[in-house]
């Protein structure tokens, strides 16, 4: 009996010893986790620097979920998470983190605005996001251009803005030409007018005036009243001539424009007709 009791006491001591050992181990481990954030961050930074973005992202996510940091360190980690997503081409996730930074961190705002714009720019290569994201990154880059006139990013964003506007203009031009060739002149007028209003400060818009004048002439000609004075066509033509006088260096003689000869002939006939109408009115 005594032997049995001694055995139980001995087992209890053994169990207590192991319990104490395990507890001590976990406390040390816990202490190690809490005290070793600097080394964890160093490892994550090392992986990021070496471009192991997947591994770095795992480390940064683990760190950010463990405890509270000083403001500067927190923003640095958020920025690295955003950049990891960016380099891994997970642009939707990168956008979310860059937006967090822009709401809270004003120090690196210029860089974060540029990176946010780049997310939308690269996302616009995806057909599904084409139109919406193109408009978004244009707005972001224009905002950056306006608020940071000495930005180091200007040469790059100016080129991207120009190419974006060129692509949008070409798309609208193809729509306008579709309506024009289908003889849906009211629709073509609307599209060409929009192109002129949107891009007259960036591109030469002379040919769009010519297509719009021809379209307006066709609309008025198709009216039941065959004795139409072509009042709207006259107004458009006067605007065209005024624009020509104000931008003489940018306007070419219609003969030298890259237009089909058929269009040049039509426009010439319309101009002659409008001149005759003016002479008749004044006489």
C-alpha cells in the first residue's frame, strides 16, 4: 500500500515537472514572439528587398495581426503589404491598401497617389476593367499633376495621360464614323461635338469640325422644307472659321488634311453653297 502511494506521489511529481516545463516553454515562446517583432520585421523587409513578395506578404500580414505598432511603423507595414500585392499583380487588393494610406498618411501622399494611379493603369490592360479604370487613372494622374507640379513622376504620367486620351479619342472617333457612314447624322454630330469639346486642348480637331459640318448639312438637307436656309450648318461653319483664325498655326488647308478625297469634295461643295446663301441673304 505504501509502495502504491509512493508510486502515485512520484507520478504526480513527474507530471508537475513536465507541466512546469511545458508552461515555461510556452511562456518563453510567447515572450519570444512579443519581443522579437523587430527581427520579424527585419526578415520581412529582407524578403521584400530580395523580391520574394509572396513570402514577404505572409510575414507582413502575420506581423500586422500580432500587436499594435507606432504610427510610422504601422504605415510602413501597410505600404509594404500594398506594394507586395502590386508586384504580385493583385491590383484590387493593392488599391484597398493604398487608399488606407491616402486616408491616414500624408507624408508619402505623392508616391501613394502615383502607385494608386499605376494600379488602375495596369488594371486597364484587362478587357473587363478597360473603360472604368482608364477614366480613374486619368483623374488620379491629373490630380497628381495639379497638386504636385514639381513631381518626379510627371514625365511618366504625362505620357500615360496622352496615350489614354489618344485611345479614348480613337474609340469615340470610330463610333462617330460608324454613325456617319450609316448616315445617322444626328448621332454623328453628337459624337464629333463631344470629341471637339473633350480634346481640343490636346489634339488637332479640325477634321471633326469638317465631319460635323457635313453631318449637320445632311440633316438640314433631309428636312421636308427643301428651301432650308441651313442656319445650323452656317453657325457651325462660322465657328469653324473663327477657330481657324484663333488657331491659324494648327489648322491646315483642307486639301492637306488626311481625309478621303470624297469628304474634301463634299466639304468644298458645302462651303460654296453656304457662301451663295450668304450672298443671297445680304442681297
